C-alpha cells in the first residue's frame, strides 16, 4: 500500500480530493496537524462524496509522530518545487510515503534540508506557474507510484 501524507493541509476541498485519489488507488491518507479545517467539514465530505467514510485515514499530531511510526524499509519522498529531480525518476515501491506540504507554504525548509536526496518535483515549463494545486500534485505523483507498484 502506498501512503500519501498531507502536512498541515489548509483547504478541505484539496484534502477531500486527495482522499478520493487514495481510495481509488488503495493508498492510505495521512494528515499531519494542525489542519486548517475540521474533518467534519461539509466541504471535505462533499468532495469525497459518499466515499469519504471509506478512505483509509490516519491523523497525526505532528510530523515527528508520523515519522517515528513509519516502516523502516519504506522510502519517504518529499514533493517540492525546490529541487530538480523529477518524480518519475524515483523507483517507488509498495509502502512508500509521498509527502506534500500545505497549499500556501509547501513543506518546511528544515525538512527539505534534512532530506535533500528524498526531494522530488513535478516538472513544469519554466516561468509558467509557481506551483500546482495540491490535489492535482497528489494525483500526478500518486498515479506514477501506483503505475510502478502495480506493474
């Protein structure tokens, strides 16, 4: 099973859409607090539609708590615009964690600096846009990982 991690997500619509993507691929969704909304929020349920209760969801109080609970043989990939290595260059395997930051700030610089070899990006045309929507990014990377793990 692949793992999608949203660190301090702010927009319920993105979290709901990510949950639906996880359900479609059999991935587990991890949310790291603080969240910018309540999980009871009507918008999260609306985006997840009737699937939201079926999402394999774990909520963590901190990145440290999640990191300590991760399986030792799983790889952790940090998605950021601040690296050159494309997500399709990674060799994903079952159990890996795909970690995405919040919509307005991305992942903390300190985390990226601690793990430079685990940083991946979604290539974009230079000067086209600053970044992609969080749930779009989850879909792009999750489906590449899913393709690799499923073949």
